[in-house]
C-alpha cells in the first residue's frame, strides 16, 4: 500500500516546492516580477552580438573566421559560435553573474580547450581574465579585451606568465559584419 501513496507524496512535495519558488497553479513563475536579466549590467556585452567576418588586424583583407554571436536564454546569455578557416571551432557562453557582480565566460573548442574567464565592463571595454593551463602543466593568465568600434568589434588577447605584472600580445582581431559572397 505504501507504493500507491508514494507518487501522491512526491506530487505533494513537488507542488509545495513550486509554490515556494513562486509558481502558482495556472500561472508562470515570477509573473509579477521583472525579467531576471533586465538590469543594465546584462546589456554591457550586447555590442558583441552579430554575424561577423573575422580578420587579423595585421592582415585586414583576409577572413580568418566566421563568428556568429547571439543573445539567448531570455536575454541572459551572449552565445558565440566561432568557426576558423583552419577547422577550429569554438563556442563561448558569457553571462553577467549578478551574485558575484562579474562577467563570466566559458570558452570551449573542438580541440579540447576549456577556458574560464571573469571580469567586467570598464571604460567602454569588456575585459575578461582567466588562468590558462597548458598540456605540459604550466599555467599563465590570459586576458581578452573587446571594444566596440565604428561598424566593428575588436578583440585583443594578452598572456602573462608572471602573475599579471607584464603582458604580451597573443592575437589582435577585428569582427566586421558578415557579407554574403557568391557561392555561399
């Protein structure tokens, strides 16, 4: 007989938890609350959204990647899909973490790379930094900086092997709106 009551007990517990979480029968969770990602901080990285052709600043006429960046999950997340012409593919998910008051990005690639970056928006620049672990066990800091330009976004990356005292360039790229070309 206990087996027949268990589903009802579980259903009762789930209903109680849903009511505690702000759900009401026949209504949506938080229907009277503002959207969870409506604060201005969540919009700081929106300038990166777009369908971009990617160029190395040192070779401004040669496309090195296609980068599609969208705002997803109810405006809470900046999702990037980066496809280099050499076959490397990377995706990032960036979110303003209101609990820590920082921006966070998780970057992964089809070559087994995981990079976790934290930082913020300051003086018109998104600056995110994280520890990069090399296959040989050495580590360094990697810093990405995104800046809005007229009709473009520029991203630079720098690496520090001395705890952030000095930085050396890793790459300097510019994202310009993707243009449809013949044969595409």
